[in-house]
């Protein structure tokens, strides 16, 4: 990878990581509307959802890697 490509990728990643997503916008709206006390169940549900999403993504990628093992080996050496 060229250095300029790496810089472009790093800048895009920095912008994407620094901008809040819809869950943070919903969390802020909830705090403004109902106060800090009612935020904790919402925050807990948000964390559980993120954990489920991450688990499904990891296990899904593992299944794809096991199913197409030969393709990954060929791709590695090409």
C-alpha cells in the first residue's frame, strides 16, 4: 500500500470513528428528554445489542472462512 493511500484511509477512518452514530444520537435525545435516570436501561439494551451484533458478525465470518477454506488459501497465494 502506498503511503498516500494509507493517509487517505487513516483520514477516512478517523472521520468515521469520530462521528457519532444513530445510537449515540438516540442516547443524547433520551438524556435530554427524560434525564439521566431513565438512560441506564436504554444504555444496557444498546450494549446488549452491540454484543449480539458483534458475536453474529464474528461467527458469520468464521463460517464463511470454514466453508470457503480452499478459496482463502488460493487467494492467499495469488
